[in-house]
């Protein structure tokens, strides 16, 4: 399959089977991430793999967060927790913050986004489903996640990745998303 075909067929997979993800496949995704383009070869990413016992502690943290954030929406809290519990692996990805250099810090975030996207494309080849969370159940903007992963202050959380083997029934129900034609968003100068 071509890269263009892979890019067009990439989907956010949110429903997973109960099958565990092999550590070797997680390692492959992490290695792929390190080949992403990055300014001045700073390699500004760090990865925090959450599974097994750590995943249970993460679920407890997420439950408190969700109940505080959505106190009047118990169904939303319940469905979000179901997603967490049914996802075998979570990976929190951070970008290095360069003290006193906002531009370099921003470049680092861009590089980390490239690393995450590289992992996303590779996950399909490995038979894995993948979704990148930047808010909500991913806890990206909550300081408790920073504390949970033990990241130093010079790290910014860019996202939480959820990985697992796709639930085949849910895959069959997925619709191909519509995209705005590039012509509507492009200016030739």
C-alpha cells in the first residue's frame, strides 16, 4: 500500500478488543516516533507508557477528574471511563520546554506532533488501533497528569495516546469521514 493510501485511510480507533498489546509492538511504535523530523535534532519527546497496574491508578485519577469536570453528566463520565478501561495501553507524550526560548519550545511541540503522527501511521501496519487525545479523558491539561507521570517541570504534555487491537465489529460500523477539498483551503500565490 502507498503512503498516500495509508494517510487517507487513517482513522481514530476508540473501540478495542480485550487482547493485550505486546511490549515489542509498543517498542516499535516508540522507535518510529524517534525518527520524526525535529528542529536542530533536539529530539524533544518523552514517552510515559501506562499499562497494567499503572493503568488502574490512571483510571482512578481520570475518574476523579471526570467527576469534577462533569458533575451533572454521569453518562459522559461513565462512557469516558469505559473507554479508559477498555484501552489496553495509554502513552502520555511530552515535549521539552526550553527555558527562555518560546520559539524553540514551540518547535519542540511541532516535532512531538510529527512523532505522534508517525506512531499513528505505524500502528496500522502493526494491526493496532490508535487515537490521540488532546483533552477530556486524556487529562492533557490537568496538572495531576503531570504529577502522575512524574515529568519534570520542563515538559509539556502534548497528548495521550490510546492503543489496542481494534474491535472488529466497531470497525465494520465506522464511516469514512468527509474532508473539505484542499482547493477550498488553498491559496496559490
